[in-house]
C-alpha cells in the first residue's frame, strides 16, 4: 500500500526549510554599527553607535549611555546596511522621518553609545528601580510640602547606573526650586533633576489606553505634542461636547490634527452657504454642505430642497431669483379674513386719520374740553410774559393789581385772570418762542421780570425791587 503524504506535513516541511534559510542568511550578516534606540519615560529617540559582536533585533533591550546616564533602552531599527535587523532603514530615511514628524522639536539625540545587550541581571536591577520609584515620589512630595512650593509631583525616574534621578512635576506657573534641588541631592545622595511638564506630557507618562481601544498616541508613537484648536473640531463636524473630544490629558484629542489638512482641502471645493448655483433641476441657493461626501443641499426656486454632488453644480442661469407674488400691504391683509368677527376695513393713512380726529373733537366739544383747556392754558402761559426790561415789570405790576381787585366769588380761575391783556403783552401769534425760553432762564435771578413773575422783588409801579 503506497504512503500518501498529508497536506499538513507538506506545509510544516516548507516552513521549516524557510526558517532554515533565514537562519543561514542571518548568520551571514554582520552586526549593526549604528542603532536607533528609544529610552526614558518621555520616550526619547537617539541614534548611537554599537561596537558589539552580537546582532540584536528590533525590540531588543539594550543598555545605553545617554546624556542623562546609563539606562535601559529599546532597539527600534538600525541605520546601516547589511545589519542584523532585517527591518533596517537608511540614515537618510530616518532624517526625513524626523523632519516630517516635527523637525527640531522632535526629541532626537545622537550623543551616546550602545554598551551591550541587556542581560537578565540588568533587567532585574531595572525592575527593582521601578518598584523603588513610588518611595522616591513620596519623599519628594514631602520635601515639596515642607518648602511650601506650588508643585505637584507626577513621576520619579531613577537611572540604571544610579547617576541621576529625574523628578517630573506640574505647576501652573514657573517655580523657583533651586534651594529644593540642593536639599533633594543631599537627601537622595545623587544628582536630582526637576523637570516641569504640561498636561499632555503628563498623559504621556501616566495614561495607557484611550476610548478608541488603542494605546494613547502620545505614549505610543507621537513625539511632538502640538496644541489643537477648536476650529479642527468644528470643521470636521465633530461634536463639541468637551467630554467626547477631550483626551486623557483634558485637552482636545491629538487625533483631530491627523485629518485636519484633508478636511481643509476638501472644504475648498464646496460652495459657500447662501450662494446661488445652478443644478440639473434648476437654480437655487446653497443651504448646507457635507465635506466628506462632497454633497450640497440646494433649495430650488420652486421651494423644494435636494442634495447634489458638487460636480453637478454649475453657474446659475440668472443671478437673481424670479419675482414672487407681491404681498398685500399691511392694511389690506385683513380683507382676506372671513371669520365670525367680520372683515376689517382698510386702515386710513396717518394724515387723514389725524384730520378726522381733529374734526371729531371740534364737533363734540364736551368730550375734548379737558384737552382744549390744557392747550389754552399752555398758550396763555406762553404769552403772559411781556417784553424785556421795564415793560415786563409794568405788566407784572398791572397783573398783580388786577388780582387784588377781583373778588373771590367771581367765576374763572386765577390763570384766566392773569391772562388779561396788559400794556406789556403782545398778540398771541407774534410772541416769539425764544423769549419764553429766555424768561425761564432768567426767572431765578429776578433781574428781568415777566408777566407772571411774582417774586418778592417786583412792585406795583413796575420798578425793580432791589
């Protein structure tokens, strides 16, 4: 009975042969001479030379000497050809990536060296330091409270070689902590570096996952944390609820900047709102637009609304909409009403209404007697003042003399008795209005009396009472 090879055996044999070829090819490669490493809580990046014989791969833990001291780093890639890592990049590609990712603001360093591949003892020492950092943070917090400084300790980062301890803190304003650094160096018996960071850098150290289910961008790959404006959220038609568009740092999410440039380019193709455009169904006005779908909602001249792609929009046939049916005037609007109250008549113009009102008041003197009396009194007060000088005082004296002669039982008011024509009075139509205003200004002084000036300085013979 012949033996038939199973398909699974064939697949396993093919994978074994491929792994064997890769292993032989890897053994023929040389060790890399420059390695790109990521190190520190702030996830800084550096390119350091390497002189070892081992051939580390991407993700390997390395012991590196940086500008801060000896610490543990992670290999990202190599920048030399024929390196041990199959995912090596050229130095030119690495510099282009740094330039596109922030340029000078990118946290890139080249002062350092890769010492060796991290051993088990190195990793154990780093683990003990990680467990010790909570105690360091609490001691630093107590010292800050004793110094009475407005600082909030976020994290403490000890170096593997013990040369330095980096303490990250947050504060609203700049803080003078020179005395505090000296005290901490004596307390920890090593060099202490206090570094102030913002809310986004704090999230880079303490945050883990975002609401999208992925690792926070600031902790995973984003190195330059630029501010995000509310305009990006408005352009992308995102909700303006702060709880939904804010990240772990309490600021606007960094991912709003990723598609901001694309939205700006697409928005340039859309017509402006309330602009007049032409469509296959006729002309109309733009009501709203959608950036991603590139659609525009148009209100046609016939009153209907429809959505059209921007490719179908053209120049309108007429710049102005067709004339609509003339609306009735304000007074004629009530003629269309046929209700139980009956139709109302057309309103008369203001001029005719005023004339009819005056005629009605003249025909019915009883109803408007009070109004006429007030007007008559005003006119008499206006004309009661005489000419300036002695004639006005003479008129005042004559009026006062008449007041004493009139018995108390006669009809009429005191205003009617004072309105008798005197030697200083003028006809009603010839009395200038300016004289009345001048008399009112000079009445408190009592220098020039009018017909109604009854101050203590006036006498019956018209002389001034000085």
